[in-house]
C-alpha cells in the first residue's frame, strides 16, 4: 500500500519532481566535482610546481669524508680543472650569480656511480634528476675563462623549462668533424660573437675540444655565463672520466615528502650530502598552502551554499504537499505514515540526485583537471558518501517543516484556506 | 492595478515567495562569491609568488661584457665595475614604482677573520637587512634582504643596518666553532690594511653561497673594501604580470604604439627595462626561473578556479531555472481563475513574468551582497586582507538571474497561456 501510494504520487507530480531532481543533481554534480578536485589537488600542485625545476641538490660530502681511493685532481695549481665556484674573491659568485643548487664547494667531485644509483631509483617522488660536472675552461678566441657544465641534456631539459633557447637543444653525439654540440649561454655567445651553428674551441689543462653551438640559452641567471655540453664531453675535457660535481633533483611534494626523500637518499648513498634548496622548497610549500586554502575555502563556500539551496528547494516542495496532507488526513491517514511517505519521496529524490550528480561530477572534475593541469584526475570514491550525506541532510532538512504540517487541520486546507494564508 | 496584483500575490503567499527568493539568493551568492574570488585571485596569488624571491637582477653593465663566469671570476675585487648606492632610491620613481616590492644591493669584499681559530679567509657580503631608503617628497621606503630573500633563516638576530654587526653563514660558523649559544661574539675583520671589530649576532642559512660567508651592513663592506657609496649587484622583487603572448614579443621589433603598451604593462621585462634606465650603468635582467615558472603555475591555478567557478555558475543557473519553472507550475489554479474572469493571455503571461523578475532582481541583489560579503571573508581567511568587491558583477549577476528566470518560466508560461480554465477550476 505504502509503495503503491508512493509510486502514484511520484507519477502524478513528475514535472515538479523532475525539476527538484534537476536542482539536487546539479548541486550534487558541482559539489562532487569540486570535492574530487580538492582531494586530488596535493598531487596536482606538487607536479605543477616541478616547473620550478630542482629543489634538492646532491653534492659530495666534505673532503674529510671522501673516499681516498677516488681519483684526485692533479695537485699542481696550473692543472686545477674543477675550481671553486663562488671563490672568496669572486664578487659575482654571490646572490644571483649562482643558480640555486650550485654549491661553492663544487670543486669537490664525486664518483659518477652516485648519479647512476640515483638515476636507477624508481621513486615516484623524483620528478626529475640531472647530473652536472662543472669545469673551468679557457676560450681560446677571447682569452677568457668560462664554466663548461657537462650534463645529460635529455634529463636536464624537463628540469629547466624556463630556459629560452634560440636555435635548438643539442641532439647529443658529435657531428661530422667530431665537434660536440653545446648550449651556449647568452653572455658567452655575445662575447664570442656567435649564434646557433657557430664553432669555437675550449681548452682545459692540456686538452682542447671543438664545440659547435646548437643553441643560445637565455635564463636570466648564471646559466647565461656557462656553456652546457654532454656529460661525457665535459668529463673528457676535465680529465675526470668518472666524476660529477653534483646532481640536481626535482622532488615532487612539499616539506614532508622532501624530507623523506632526502632521508631515503642519504641512507642509500652514505657518501653524499643531500640538501634542499630553501629558496624553492620553502616558497613552494608556502604557495601550495595558500592555493590549497583558497581552493578549500571556495569548495566549502560552494558546498554550503549549494546545500542551502537544495534545502530551500525541498522546503518549497514540502510546502506544496500541504494539500495532499490535508486530503490524506481527512480520509484517515496517520500523520506518521504521511510524513514517512513524504520522507521516502524526498529520500529517493536525494539518492537519485546524488547518484546522477556524481555520475556527472566525476567526468566534470576530470575535464577540469585535464584543462587546468593537462592530466585527468582519479575518482575519489569517498566523495560519493560525502555528497550523498550532504544531499540527504539538505533534503531532509528541507522536509522538516512538514512535521509541523502533521498538526494541520484538514478542514482548513481542504476548504482552500490553508492555501494562501498562514 | 498591475503592481497591486503583484504586491498582493507576494503579501498573501509570503512563505512560498520567500522560499523561491532564498533559492535565488543562495544561487546568486554562489555565483557572485566565486566570480569575485576568481577575478581577484590571479592578482593576489601573483603577489604570493614574492616568496620565491627577487625576479629582477641588476649588474653593472660594464661587468657583463667582460664575462662573469658563473663564480669563477678571479679578478681582484677592486677591478670590475660598481654601481652607485645613491641611485637606488630612483627605483621608487619609475613608472611601475608601486610594483617594486623590495630591493637589496650586494657588495662582496674579501676579508680575513682574526680570531682564536686563527685567521680565516672569507667574504663579507654587504647588504641591507631593513634599510630605510629616503624617497623624494620626504617619504621613506624600508627594504632589504628581508623583503627580497624571505627564505633566509637566522638563528640569533639579524645585524642592525648601521652598526658594526654581521651574521655568519651556517657552514662558516661550523668552521669557526660558533653555535647559537656562543652569540654574540666579537671578532676582528681585516681587509688589506683596514681592521674593523664587529659583533656576530646570528647564524644565517640560505642554502646558497652566503652559508660560507659573513653577511653584514653595506656600509661596513664599503668601509672595508674602500668603496664608499658603491655596490656590486642588486636584486629587485617586483610584482609582475605573468607573460602572455604579447609580453613575449621582442620590444625592439615593436611599433611605437606597441612599445608604449608593452612599457606600460607590468611585465617583468618592461619593469626590468625601467630599472635599467633608472640605474645608470646597469644591466637588469629577468630571472626566468622565477618569472617563467610563475606564469605557468598561475595559469594552471587560474584555469582551475575559473573552471570550478563555471561549474558552480552552471549549477546555480539550473537551480534558479528549476525554481522559476516549479513556481510557475504552482499557479495553475490562479491562472485559470484569472482567465475565467476575462484576463487576456498576454497580460497574464506578462503578469507572472513580472512577478518572477521582481523576485529575480530582489533575490539577485541580495545574493550579490551576500556573495560579496562571503568573498571578502574568504579573502581575509586566505590572503589576510579582504577581497575587493567587484561592483561590475552586480549588473552581470542581475542580468543572468533575470535571463535564467525568464528562460525557466517560459515553458510553464506557454502552457498557462493555452490553459483551458474550466477543467482546472472544476479541480480535474
């Protein structure tokens, strides 16, 4: 009997119920989309912030702890190839002349095995890693010293997305006349007077190499004063076939993740020093916290206002039921039963609305994430009960005034007086 | 008569109208609040990027030509070019002076620390911590590394800008055997034949080369290096507009009109150009790592907020539309009665639409007020200062509400116009 009445009722007022369903479903859709995005935002921001490049640097630990078996540089001053970056007398080594991550003690080198160990790690937190070997070399044509940085271009490229390259990135390997391709910093290119395709010679110790500029690099930082070549080329030039100066890491995540990663690396590679680049780790964390708070507040606002809107719509629906309640009471319906009937109606509305809303909201959040971050977002199933609870709460809250209707005298309503008064 | 019917209708059935208005108020509040936040959020987040530090670097022009080689410069300190400290106040006189959030000059001088541990060679980096720069018109602007490099951490306390004090880098402190407990400590700095006693007041950690140096007042470095009124490089933190396609164009190839537009846009590149013009003999360049990445991150976050806002707007529109439709359906018996009394269909439709529009405009205005208030509080919560209201949104929100209410009512209104009063009045 209960279900038959309910079925009839739903059928009879399907237009109005359809409209109420539209309100609940659209509210549920936007709430579920926003909540789903909110639950996924941490990872998305962590990935997005990797456009800032390296935030952790691995350097050799101090000379006192260095492996005595490691090949040492020649002691004669003239053959010093890898010299101190940020020499005490170098006025420009300070604040602004060094990329965050370059270290004054980069004169120290470490075995390239450390880099291979890092590169071999399958750690989802490491968004990127690149080795560097810094060599002080001589530019024959202009009689100046310059830093030649050896790196792995395929690895360095995604970590330095802000580099503006005129020409192209080196393809690696050597051309016909065995000239190694290089990226030439814009200041170096200017004093050498060369553009993409230009050739020049660099000397280091007794070794000479011919480089060809595949591209000119503008970064607005110390990179403008350096020449980037393949790691092997730099190692050959320096006479350090198996050494690197440092490894730059781009770790996805904020303070906790970064600390965990640093600990993990420190345990795996005891002879290195793993340090964050505070300029970026701290700023990223602060900014991410702001963005998250903004998103949380916005989502909270949408959530609260949408729930209240659904509540008001339900209250309107409930007040339309007054006439039905009067009829049912007049023919002897128990108040409890009438209220239960209406609550069942509202409950079904909330359930159907939440399900339809989630079914719409998840693709919506995926689409938003796709547009904003370039990658879709996973469905967080805990959003479904959250949205359902919210919609049920709002719907039942809206139906609450109906309990007062239980006290309504049927005669008043049936005479039509309750229609416009009270 | 027309107005009286509407007024009576509202007065006689206040509950129903109230609920319809509440739905409208809430929906427009969502729209107004999310739009206010979305309009403002880009600018405010851009300001948060200051925590990444300076985005413009200033060097002597003469210095960049003979190649500064990434820290391998072995020239004695007295060679190379310097800039004039006195010129720095001009940074607050450029076109975008209000976008200059902070700046700090640097002057590194090689020094020897005479102490118990024996003489240690290091560098004294002279700079400002919180320095008062006198501006034209008698105002002062307080700036220094505190503004440009907010991530520097100091144990103990910072040096005072006009005192014989300095802070020591973390790694240098280890070499000196200094801990937070042994501060302040008096040492003697020697550079050439000059000797100055200073007080070490703190240990600074920056993650950069400052960790191996002393950082102290610019005046102290000028005195020790015998370079009165000079500095070597400076950093500027400017609040900039992320580069768009126009900002990436080469200003040298622009038409004069385009150049003016570029010059008057707060792109990092145009501010850098103005900085360079303000400081004679300088070369200013944009730190692309901060600037370029800022554009990318901001772009993504803004897109996220706009899309969420659009989603909320769509839900609000549907809610308003559904509400309008269902309240139009309510009025069947009233319409039938009026028709039976001889009202013509056009007047009837107009009457109901006017009633709905009255609710839409009233509710929309209230919703705008509520939304603006909520957005204000949200701004205060997230950014510490209230968001500015966007009055431009009021007509937009009202127009959208009116349009949606009209669209939602049209279907039921059409049926109303064709309604046959007899069966409705007989209760069929």
